[in-house]
């Protein structure tokens, strides 16, 4: 066999190897897409074809301008945010609440409706949509017009105290795909159901100056605290168990409200989550110090979130009372 024939055979082998590698890569990618769908829902997604998972169309937002989701009570009012400026850090409801998730899809063109369906994943016991598989899933056809379509999941059963989350993914139907729409995921939505603590624990909070001395109370009953302008403060939470042998573990979620004495704004100005530490049935956590405060109204609220070990011992999510703080202006001489 001449050297030309050998060289030609080498080129043929290289070309054949390249095609095999490409085919294997495409197959692996398709397999990965189906695995992602199964992990998200805990099983195969009803009615989802390979094309709707992205094959042949790519992955992207297409004509979707926004995919907004919010957790609502059974009467369709929005569950309040725990804290943070948009996007909402997390939503909080009382234990026993019945909720559902709502997805709103907005097209960049009001003449093109995002048709198709939304798959809602619901995570029980996890606030970050990070379990391998959702506890349950539901496929809901979207409806609407004028470039905006919506879908809602069914209502839950009454929720026990604890962490939950929702994750929604929009899947366009063939007509929507032809108009340029693509599969679009929404952000994870955290939900905390707050109940009365069990095992006798309570959450006490105290606002401190930066040197850890207590900010003085308004009155003997300490219905609020008052500090001079320019003060730097932080909040401290103490969680006490009814048993010295069971020390509360988990975190405290602190919310800080600026311009509000009663923690009644829909969203706190800022939030911070701090791990508890302690022994002998008592554990504490404290926030970072604020910047020097200007005259005005402020408030803190804290929520105890037990970890899995504490839940096994009977602890439950427990809120503190709101802590009003008034920062007074310096008196002129």
C-alpha cells in the first residue's frame, strides 16, 4: 500500500472519530437535559418533548421579557416578604396557611403571547430549591393576552411550621417556539411558615450599642428603645429551651426596618442570617453593627429557624416581638 493510500486512510479515521465524538456529545447533552427535567420534578415532565427541552432551539429567554413568580395565600393576596429590596429575600406566612404559586410571563412584544405551560416544583423542608428532587410538581397551561400570560399552581394543604420553596419553569408550545419563545426558568422562591415554638423555647431580643451595652428603653415596660443621633447599634437574639440538655441550633433571620417603628413595611430595609451558638439550653446570635443612625424611626424583628437536628428535638420556627427604636436628634444648646 502506497503512502498516499495510508495518508488517505488516516484522514478518513480522523473524520470518522470526529463524527463519533460529536454524536456522543449531542447524545450526552440530550440525556443531561432529560436528567435535569427529572431532577426538577421528581419524575418525567408530562408532555415535554426533546424540542421543548431545548434541542434544535437552544436555551435562552427568546421573547420573554420577564418571568415573575410570587407566592400567594388561598385568597390570592401576596404573602409578605421577609426582608430585602426586590427581588424578595423570602416570604413568610403563619403556620397553617394555605398557599399557591403564581407565574406571570411578559413578552417583549405585546402582540406575541407566551403560550404553553409552566411546571411548578414544590420543595418541602428546603428553602433554596436545592433538594435533588422537588417534593411534588404540577404542570399548568398558561392563559392570557396582550403579551402577558399567567399560570397558578393548586393550593397546598395547611402548612406546618418550617421551610418551603417553589421553582417554576416555562415551557413554550410549538406555536410559541415558532414565535421565538424558549424554555425559561424563574428564580427560586423561599417560604418560611412560622409557628409557635414547641419544647418551651422563646426568642428574646435586645438592641445594643456597638460596645454591647443595652440601648435604653422608652419606659419601664420597654415597649421600645431610644438612642441619640449618630449611634451605631446591633440586635441580639437569645433562644432559650425548656431543657438545659437541649440547646437550640440553627439560625436567626434578622430584619431591620428603616423609617418604621412597628416592623410593618412589606419589606425590611435589610436582612441578615446568623448562626446560633451556645450551650446549656441557651443559644444566641447577633447582627452586624449599623452605620451611624440619623434621627428617625427604626425597628428590628428576628425569626428563629431551627436546623434539622433541632427539628428532630421538637423545636419550630419562632418569631420574636417587633423591637421599636427611636433615634432622637441632638438637643440644641
